[in-house]
C-alpha cells in the first residue's frame, strides 16, 4: 500500500469535525511548536491519534490543498528579522484554501513571550494582491507600507487538521510541499518532507500528539516555511542560522527519495 493510501486509510478512522466547529476552536492567540520529519511517518502517527482527535472534513475530503503567497519588503526586512531572531516580528501572506476557494490576507506576529498572534481578513479576489482594504488592514496590524513590499515566495502543500476532543489544541500536518521564488525564479519540490504544528494555549504536557511524536523520536524544532523556502531557493541570502535546518530538510527528503527507489 502506498503512503498516500495509508494516510487515507488512517484518516477514515477519525470522527469528523466541520469547518465551522474548527473556526470556533481557532486559536488566534497561541503558542506553537513545530516538527519536521519524514513523510513516511505520517500514517503511523495518524493511526495513534484516532481516539483523542477529530479531523476536519469538507465536502467529504479530509486532506486539503493550500496555496500561500508571501510578501516582504523590497529589502526582505521580515526575512532578515527572523534570521536575526528578532522579537515582535511579522509575517505577511495571502493564503488560498482550495477546498472552499476562500482567500485570506493574514498577518502573524511573534511577540517577546513567544506568543503568536494572527489576524486575517477575507479578500474578495482570487488574486493575491493588495488593494485599498488590504492596505488599511496592513497599516493597522503592521509597520509596513504597500508600496514598499512585493510578493517574494509562493508555496503549496496538502494539510490535515486535527482538533483535540476537548478543543484545547489544534494540530496541522502538512506534506507534498512545493516552493517557488519570485526573487530567483527557481522552484523546489519536497515530497519526502512533512511539517506538523501543534497550536496550544498554555503548555504541551498531556498532549497525545506530542507524546506520539516523542514515541517516534521526533523532537520539536523551530521551522518557518517562508524563511526556509527563501533560504533554499535564494542561496545568496544571509542564512547562517538556517543552514542546519536547510541541511536537515535535504537529508530527510533525499533519504525518502532513496527509499522509494529501492
């Protein structure tokens, strides 16, 4: 059985949760912890979580495609602030939810306490462009001006969303990642990579998902799709602090590609 088939089989054992229920459980102000690991592990991890979580289902689908368009300043200030580990930094993106065709402009801010605050507005256009209402939104939530920004990175992935039965935490499991840089005009596909994120209000202790990751010897690692995608596709950028993560991504992906050849 292929990994994709095993994932679908594992997902069929979950109780479902609707988009409306997920939105009510949305943690717009939260802490988060991320994990990067091989796509091979996804079915087994899912199988161990069926009793504690429900899975987002839309129109009978339990895995959903997302497209993201990241914006940054002309000097890539947001990338460099993340690289330097600065607090009170922002991330600006348009995200298209292919299951519903909804497009949101989203601003994420990481504060000095490690808390992520996300604000977003739905746009009326399928095109990820900043118009007058989007300008007002950005002026309110960020220090950046539209005319000093540009789209710099596009990425897509499939996502599984799990919500704890008591809705105290939310899990996203991403796979089939693809990146395209508007700076270098290069693209990259990473079929062997999966990135999971747990969003929680207080602490990780007692989380069945965190316990499942530990059982698979997968430890939390800080990881930004935006920064790592930019670093991998734009090697001229300053990226000393990202080198270990970039090397880890290539190592996991290459190991997966080699395994499916054998």
